[in-house]
C-alpha cells in the first residue's frame, strides 16, 4: 500500500511513519509534504497513492485548499489537533479522521476501515466531495487586534468571553486582559465554534473551558462564574437554560 503524508509538524510526521511501519511493513511512504503549496505541486505531477494522511491545518493554509487546486480521487484520512464541530461529518463517511496525538489503536482502526471500504470499490471521489461539503464551514481560530500603535494576535482558545458593554463589543482573555472588537455578538456567533462558545444572554458569550462555577440562581435560571472574570453576575437567560444544559452535557 502506497501512502502520502501531508503534515507540517516534523515530529508528528515522523511518529505517524513509525506507527504505519509498525502496523504494516508493506506500507510504502511515497512522500511527506509540509504545506498546501508542496501538496498541490506534488499531486499535480505524480500518480495518486492508495491512501493520503492529511493534516487539516498547515502553515500556509488549510488542507481543503489543496482540493480546490488539484483533483484528488484517492481516499484521505484527516488528522487534526482540534476536535471541531464539523469533524463529526467524517463519522458518516468511509473516510476517517485521527485526533492528535495519534495513537496506534486509533490508527489501526482507521486503516482497517479504509481497507474494508477500498475492497468494496467505493467511489472515493464522491465520498470525499461529500465530506468537503459538510466541512465547508471553518471557524475563526484567532483575532488580529490593534492595541494603540501595535497589533496583537489572540488565539480563540485563549479567550474566556465576548461581551457587550455600553454598545461596544469586547473580548476578555484567560489572563484577564480586555480588548475591544468591531464585531457584534451576532457576527461572532457565526464566526466562532459553537462547541467552544455559548451565548448565555443578550450581552455575553462564554468559553466552556473558562467556566469555574455554575450556580442555581432561581427555579429557572443559572448563574456562572468564569476565570478572570468580573464580579458581575453572569446569568444564563431563562429561555437559554435548557439549551445551555445540553451544551454542557454533550
């Protein structure tokens, strides 16, 4: 079986190669590609392998851009460091994904799934196309913010909350720093992964990893305390309590 790896992290690529060799000595690694550009160039001039392992987030873009530039009919097993909401789409397809750090058991399961479907001669082009349609929406990973005369890049995972105060929108980081934004909360809801953030009321959207306490505030409402937050009571609106509980319990 001939395999191509698209991965920009050297250690991750080396580990994947070791695991593949451990699972099947007949696996041949044709090439390790480190960027969208490298992948486009290689796939444009070489025969397709039997299987591709592809990291979703590369240094020069996301791997879906490769498919916009060159036609790839080979099956793909995606790898990622983030269990994004849209990744669930892979579970209904023959193409699988691996969550980093990759473990031998999960890799073996993914390859077994590939072999089973491959032997049944499934139309991989149609299946991969279906996956890309389901994953066409990608969420914002960072904010590039001007602070005085300087700029700062803040990863979404570092943000504890987005909130509105006196008609202005702000974000607050896990370190307790606050920055103003041009986006409204309505716009942010469309940009941010809903697995990570929940809008608890008209003025506040919180990161699930920053919630320290959830307190019964009344018979029908909840109060939250978040890391490095203010002393203000963060109340989950009555009409959002049921949805919030499901979000916490998924």
